[in-house]
């Protein structure tokens, strides 16, 4: 694609990067075929190719308006387009540049700006999020249905964290909303790893994704720097990997090296953390899981592969063989590449589109009558669970549940 980016912008690091990405695009349109919003709206500007044109025009000096902002806001950042693109366009990086550029030039309505600010001030901080969540859950029975359906049912922490200390140690990211929403996920991971002779040590902190995706990149980088300062002593003490159970967090932490590449004080450390970060499936796929081979008892389950797992991290066909190897029967899921509509804060900020995608995803997941749905990301889990008539769990809970040493099984009766 030919470009004519404003020379002042082009001289900056972001301008050079944007120009390089834009020139990679050959505007073939293959991306639109797998773009969820394009499929829903049939609008060129609500597909990756159209959004790329909007960003190009903005960086070339053309005026940007609320229309530009609206079409960029509607992007899920699911990155199915990157999986499809034959030219290797780094659409996610270009989108972040475009969103930041537009955010600085187009004022939002006060209520929209307030909502986005509130999300950035509450969700990344467990000490703020968890009490507000509990209040909402306490009031849930008396709230209108439209409000109640967006507040997940309280799930108490019932799994114990293992006390054994093993020679192999890894870190596991607590994250921000996951401990409040489903506190058993990381405890389940710790129990599974304990049986495999590995100790998991908690690494606290929000990954920075919320600020990054809401066009506050410097705020996100500050979060990343704080995390590095917090995690680094644990890494120096011998932790061999940073394990992440929320694939949305994993997709960001694996890019710490990219986001802090220009920071002389953090670039090397950030790159190292990106290098040792692993989705939990990547670690377990390399281990002997024969001790778990009978836990599935041939139960039928549907696996929902989050976009952050299959498109952002490019991890496909890893979780499913693990579940099959321990005795689960996996059902087919039509259009498994499509987003469920959660996409971080998208389900809050773009509720209409999000609900349409959710309806289609639930229909696909239930198409072969599974007993439950398993997924790999906390956002997808709570989003799917808000409407699913069958249980929705993180897949690592399935391995720990049947172990049954710390709590009763959450499986439905066969």
C-alpha cells in the first residue's frame, strides 16, 4: 500500500512503524472474511481493511471525527485478521497507534469518557474491584434482569493452595479480575503442578491490557514497569517460567519486550520476561500427564479457544489434545475461529455487538450437546457463563476437580 504520511509524524518512531505496517498491507480483503464485526455489519469500515484505511488517512493529515473513532472502537482486537492475512500485517500494533492518535484528537461524550476512565481505575486493581463486585453480587437478587445478568454469581475459593516445596519453581500470574471472579482457577493450576513436582509461586499485578486496549499506552507501560520490578527478584531467585492461566494476559505479557523496547532501563528485563512467559497449556503439553489420564471419564465437553490464545499467541491444537489425553471427549465447534464477544472491556463498551457474537458462539458450542464448556480466559469464561445453560469452567479446573482432594466436583451429573 502506498502511503503519504505527514513528514512530521513519519520522523517519529511510531510514525515509522505505522508507515512500515501500512506498506505491508496489499488491501486484498482476505481479513474481512474472518472479521466478526464485518460479518455482522457488512460495512467496509468495520473490517480490518477499512480500519487500516481510516488510520492511514488520519496519519496522512486528514481530519478525524467521531465516525473514525466509532469504527476503531468497534474492533474487538480479536486478531483473526492477523491469522488470515497472507502478507503478515501487524494489524494490532497499527490499531493501537491509530486509536491513540484519534483519542488525542476526538473528544468523547462525557458519559463514554467517564465509563472508560472508571474501567481503568477499577478493573486493574483487585482491592477496588473485588469489594465492588461483592456489593453487586449481594444486591444481585433485587436488581433488574438487564443489570443482574452482567454480574456473575459469587464463586467462593474452595481449593487449597499446596504447601509442598519442589525443586522446580515457576511463577503464576494472579491477574486483576480473575481472583475475584473465579478464585479457584490458579489454585487448581497449583494443585495440578504440585502433582507434577512443580511449585507455583504467585506473581501479583494486572498485566496492563486494560489500559493498553483503552488507548492509554503510557499508563500501560507504567503498569508493566511496576510488574517487572515486582517479579524480577522472584525470577532471579530461580523461577524458570511465568505461567499464565488467562490467555488475554498472556498475549500482553509476551509482548512486554515490544512495548518497552525503547526504555533503556527496562528493555532487557521486559524481553526476558516475554521470553519466559508461557500459557499454562504450553507448559503442560511438555509434561507427562499420565497421572491424570482417567480424570475425564469420557465426559463430553466443548472447548472454546479464546482469540487471545489462538490468534494473538498462535497457540492452536494444544489444549484439546491435553483434554483428550486425560479422558475427555471433545465435541466439534463450528466457526471456532470467531470471537465470543468478550474481548476484555468490549462486552461493556459495545454491548449490542458483543451480545450478538455471544449468541452465535453459544449456539456453536452447544451444537453437539456437551455437558460443559471449557475455555482458557477469564473474560471469555464469565461472558459465556452469563447466558450458557450448562457449566462454563477454565479447562485447568477439569484436571484438578476430579482429583477431588480439596473440594467436590463441579461436573454436572452424568
